[in-house]
């Protein structure tokens, strides 16, 4: 990119992103400035980084005044510094959707009526050599979201789209996919149809660079093709990898032993990957991500208060909220005197589209027996053979 400079910040202090997501590699809040005859800033950053961000901006533009701040998304990780910016650059216009200005009033007590430029899908903004075109992206991932296409340098400012967890000053040992997938299904997973609509609009554009609001800039044809391919799969709830997501809860270790055995059986029958997780101890959003990634799901849990163990219930709620669908499921229940967990899980799964539950339900009454293993062998056959 020639005239577009990065002015974002890295956050290594945040304990939980959006109050719930673990971010062991920190988080990046990206912001950009387009330096042309007119100077245009693309989004602000999280509340804790206002000073650093304004300093970064000054580092690029020096004492020049800013003409426009484009606000693509009003979630506070990007919008917290709008009022600080407005004070620092009193001559700048704020450019955003009508819905976003209503939100500004809620957050800042003003909708910047005397200096606002309301834009909608199809509108453009001339900066000199650069021309920006605005594209509506409702529910990716709030209703007011606009993404912006720089027609000159062929850059898509994609808001939360194509973002990932992790700061930009540490290398992610797993590459882009893993934390981008956890981010996608954790945050945007429910809105597959809206992401598909945005991808359709993006397909009509010649995109040479993607500048998201989180994570690295994507600036080669290979990277761009790859992330679009991943988004096409994720937003259509398609199967990305062959294998089984095996999620369990265990009170005294017996159901865990059953789950470990099930994993061994699945692998011995040729399953290429079993992603096994303890829902009470592992990051639940890693398991949500795996449930969407693989085409098959095995749930193993304990009966609790005549129903499903709470952590499994929570997991099923996460899947339901994200409109989980079109998967084959195997059920394993444990219950010392009255096993009820499979019935409860079936009730939750009945609310989801396109779910196929294997006929064999493995029932354990305390600890695993030779009979349990026979039953698990049967379930493994059913889940692996479509
Ligand atoms: Fe990165 Fe939806 O805010």
C-alpha cells in the first residue's frame, strides 16, 4: 500500500476480549490513515489506547489536520476514541452510517450533528487520488457496519470481517486460521447469511489488500484467496476438515475415561482427527470452533439433576445461539441410577437444523465396562460411516 498507513495498537493487558474470549496472544485494534490531498482516518481503537493511537497518527501525518474519520463499526473496541479524536481534530468530519450516529449519541451524548457525513451503501468519498466506496455489511457483526473499498489502491477495509484474535507484534505459531476461526465462530458465527451476502458483494471487487480491524493485513493473492475460501465454508456452515469433535464433561473421571476410549476407537477405525475437549477445563470457544470445523460431533456427559450436566448444557446453548446445523452426532451418557443426559441432549439438538443423531446411544452406569466398549464400537461405526 502506498498512501495507506497502519496506526493501530496491540493490547497485551486485556484479560478477556469482549468480556469473554481468552486471548493468550493479546489483541490488535487496527486503525489506518489514508494520506492524500485530504487525510482520512479509518476507525479508532479501544479506550485504553487513545493516547498511543493519536501518537501513531501524528507519527504518520505530523502536524497536518485530518479531514475525515470513517467509523465503520460502533463496537467500543473500535469506536471508544471518537470523542477524543473529535477534540484533537476539531476540523475533521465524522463519516458513518445513520445507525452508527444514533449509537454515537448513546455512547458520547452527541451525534456530532454539525460535523457529520451520513453515508450509505453505494456512496463514495473523494480524497484526491483516492476514492472510497462504502458497502453495507449489516450484522457483520453489528447492524450499523459499513465496509469500505478504496478504489484507487484496491484495498478492502473489512471491519471485523477477516479479523482474528492475537496482537500483531507476536507471531501466531498456528498461522492465521486457528485464531481467525475461533474469532469467527465465537463472534460472527450466528450471522452466516449476512457474511455470505457480504462475500457476494466482495466478489464483485478487485481486492489486492484486506485491512481488517483485528489481526494482520492480508496483502497477497494467496492469503486473500485462502481467507475468502475459509469464510465461504464457515459462513455456509460447511465441513472444513474431516474428523470428529468429541466434547465431554466428567465429574469423577469416569466419563473422561469413556471419552478417551471413544477417541481411541474412532482413530483405530480410521478417523483422521479426533479433537477431544473437557468442556469444564478447556476453553469452550476452542470446542465451539471445532464443532463447526468438523462434520461429526460426539457428546459425552453426566446426568445431573435429572438432566444434562451444566457445562454440556452451556456448550449446547453456544451451538444453538450460533445456529449450528447439518452435522452427525453421537451421544454418550453417564448416570449411576437413572441416566437422563441423552434424552436432555436430544431435546437441545432437536432445535437445530439438519442434525442426524446416531441410533446407538452409549449408556454408562458409573464406570466403563466391556459392554460399554461394545456399544462405543457400534456408535463409532455409525458416526464414521455416512
Ligand atoms: Fe471488533 Fe465487533 O468489534
